């Protein structure tokens, strides 16, 4: 019997992946994987087990009209004790993972494969998972992990910059700060072959169904999860809709990833992009200003899926502009990057 991948994302951002077939309800498939989703009646009557299907196809067994309304059904809310997957699915739950899971998030021991300066203040960190490649992290493009800093007793969160299917290494782009526990490690102690632990994956910021044009806005290392999304679309050949990327930095020498962005056209992605630097320089002939200044009503006229990733002021300004012109922010997906 065909198995389907069910990705469950909880309110605190933790995600877990299980397998299920059509004979399974989502609740029973989760239970076999030691994940106890909230429920009470197991008969589709109490609504306790309700979740939101973000992507995928499914059907439901009999349920009470009092447990879920027609409007909720149209918005793809489901009773997981009565729901069967017909394809890979992503389901979000309105409660923390600790309610359903008694074990910590998965972790992996990784080896530093390379450390490369890709701009004046950004390092590309490539990690290889020790052990069987089949046991590498399974995540959705846009999500992140916590990386433990050796000898520091602390960890920091970074988004994957590679597609989930890549087995040659896990890529992260990390901004190097004047002072910061990860920055100090990468600048002074880290070397090829060192071991670090990662934990996850986490996050509600991930690639959705790609049924509409896509507008992306990235500030600085907020480009990383966008590259993961673009890599996924290129490798799976799932996106035939136009994509427009707005990419901003503070100074021109902070840009990275431009060659990779330009490579997607040859991979079948209909991608256009614009860059902007807050501050200019003698060698910079491009746009100057905040990346939010590149937003125009022309970019949203075809009702695109919108992804925002960068510093909080950028996200707040973009959301305010979008809301002011009538965009429903429930359909705008964002991740705020904080320096650490």
C-alpha cells in the first residue's frame, strides 16, 4: 500500500514527519510514531483533534456537523481522528509540541565540511551529517535548525539554504557580527573537520503549494531560506509560475548568492530579481534605499504568494505596505531574522 509523508507542525514551530497510508487516520499514524495528538472522542464529534491542512490531498470519514463547520471544511480544517491522506500532506496544529510529544526534537552530529567567506560579512557554512545519508534531516524549504556552538554551551538558529533532497551537505549563510557567540566561533576557532550538533527542524516559514505567482523579499541573510525554496522548485520541477525576488543589503559588498540566483533560469525557473543597497558606493550603480522601496502594486496585481525574510523592521514595513493596499496578511508568510 502506498505510503504518504505527513509533516506535522506545532504552534511552537517544531515539526515532525511520519508515514501513513490511506487505511490510517492521521491520528492513528501519529500514535504509532509515539505522537499523541490532542483528542477526546475519536469519533469525529468533539473537535479536539482539529488541525489545518496546509498542503496535500485527503478525505474524511463520518463526522458530526457540530465538530466542524462547512466554512472550516472549505478552509481545509480537518478532524485528524477521521482524516486519511491521499498524498503527502502538511498539517498545522494550534498547540505546542510538548502536548503531543514527550521526546526532544531530533538532533544530528555534523562535521564542518567547509567555511567560506562569501561577502564582507557573510560566511557560508557547509555541514555533513555523520552516518548514513538516509538519516539526514528531513525538512521543508524555509525551515531552520538550532546549531550548537562548541565549548559555548549555547545554540543559534539558522535557516537551511539547500533543498531538502541535497545529500552532499547542509548549507547555512551566517552573518558575522562584531560580537556574537557564533560569529566568534566561526571567526576564531572553527575549522574543517570540527563537529557540531544541530537540532530540529523548526518553523512555520516554508514553501507552500506554488499554485500562484510568487513574490519573495529578502534582507541580508534572509536570502538563505529563499535559496532553499528555489533549489527545491528547481530540483522537483514543481513551479511553472513566475517568481520575482527583491533582495536588499546595507552595503553593496554584502551581496552574496547572485550567481546562484542567476543560475535558476537555466534550471527552468521563471525568476526575475531586483537588488538594492541601503548605502551606495563608488562602484555601485544599482538601486539605493530600503528593499521595501522596491514594492509596487504591479508586483501584487496577480495575487502572488508572498514570502518575506529579513530583519524585523523590513518585515514590519512590508506588512504595513501590503495591508495598506488591501492584501490579507494571512496569506503573507514571513520570518524575522535577529542578529545573534
